[in-house]
């Protein structure tokens, strides 16, 4: 008796889906930038295309995409609209980290991941502005804590459903402790403040979020750690989140390179042009290689000081190279690049944000030096 082999359906091509959305996003990018308006229509399109659940495990109803596939998707989106890609990377990396912890640590995040897949909810992050020190206060209350905080750089705030954040519980005897928890954006204790007026990435909606008197039950605390110290959670953040965030800046740099070449088409006879184009190509290659290094580190599934050090070095190299790429792109395009309606000016401004994600250049250099010398990272 013959048996029928049931074939699994092919894995979704998330980069292709991003590419299909790209022209629509590109057509809206200039208007969002000019008006400091959040890219709300683009987020609606991301939801409709199923991209919010791309990183959720297939077993939990999601797309099953790993970090490399998610990075390629974000790079493609960034080629069309940097603001959309950067805001979306904040949701994407939260999903990817929860997935990693579910697979490797048995963390109790399955309900959250199933909600992302089933309800298309958008996760917000305050991690970049909080980092190891965290911000806001947690005050003991009956059965839990009162949370008061103002979180900055909350990209995607107007579209968010759940803010994954932290606050500091002061204890003069044991030392300050950081509590990690989720806050529903529908809570009356939460208010989005219209503060995002920035040099670039103007469509990300990275407004401040004010939390006043939010009650956090003891049972809803997702994690605890000492304030200001490297903790296993932040080694996971470095390993998973940063390669996804910097995939966005690589995509914007690729768009700047392509736009510069198109603008220089009429000047191909300029004998000096190939030199500058060659320098631009070299910087973009450096960015791609450094970003590949970050993804290779993430693929080790080995969070810890060594991986964190390597990823953060890659983050600094990507930032340096994409900024150098867009500088050369301006030179390739010539004076016409100075006009705002030529797109390159916006790409230049958007790439400046690559400077500001943790760890900033000098802090990363110090960490790398301490690691090489065998000194503790926390001192």
C-alpha cells in the first residue's frame, strides 16, 4: 500500500512581501517627513500583509522567520521608507527576543507571542532610552507597585498596543532594582505626548510616553535585575535587537547609494566621478560586512560578554560606514543633492540617527577595551 507524503508549504518570503509594499511606502515618505507625521498608513499595510507576526514561531501561529530573514525584511523596507522600517524594527526585535527566550530558556512568553500572531498587536520598546540604568520609579503599593515614568524615543507610539518597559525600585539596603513589565497603551495611566520633532526619522512617531500612577501587580513583574549592571537579559538584547535595528540603517544607506548613482547619471563623463563612486561603494561594502558580522554573532545563540562585545563592535562599524556612505553619496550627486525634493537630503538626515542607539561610539570603545584587558564590564 503506497503512502502519500504530505509536503510542508514553502516558508513565506518576507523580503518579497516588504518589496511589494515598498513603492507604496516610498510614495508616502516625503509627506510624513515634511509634516512630522507618523507613518500610520504604512503600519496598517504591515498588519494587512502579516508582517507583524513574521518573527513569531510557526508553532504559535506566526511566520517562523529567524533573525537573518527579519533583518533582510527590515533592510528592504528601509530602502523605501526609513521611518517605517525603524519604527517597525522596535516591534520586530521584541518579538524576536521573546521567540529566542521561548525556544532557548522556556520563558513564559507564549501568551504574548500568540497574541501578536492572533491579534496583530504592536509591541513598543523603551529599552534604548532606558538601557542598563532604566528610568521611572516603582513605588511599593498593596499587592504590587505604583509606576510613574516618562519614556522617551518610543518609536511607533501612536500605533502601539503594549509597551514593554521598566522602572526602578529604590531599596537603600539591597540597592536599586529594575523591574520589567508590560503596560497596555489603552490604560488611563498612559498618555502619548506629541514631542517628536527631530532631525531625521521624522515619521517614526517616537514620542514620549507618560505613565502616571499605573498599578503593576506583583504577579505581572516579568523580570528583575540590579540597576546599571550587565544582566543576561541585556546580552540577549545586544545579540538579537541590535542586528535588526542596524539592518534599517544599512537599507537607508543602500537607498542613498542608489539615489546618488541615479542623480550622477548625467555626469558620467566627469573624470573624477569614478573615484568618488568607488569610495562610496567601498563604504557601503564595509557596512554590509559589519552587519553580516552582527548577524553571524546572533546566529551563535550564545548571549554573554563575548557576543555582546562583538555585536556592539559591529554596531559601531555599521554606523561609521553608513554615515560615510551617505557623505560620499552627497559628493557623488553634487550640489543638486542639497535640495529637499531630491530625496537624498532626507536619507542623509535619517542616517544620523545611527549614532544614538546603545552603545554610543565612545562607550562601545571603552567596553571593547575593558573586555580585551580582561576587566569587568560593570566598572
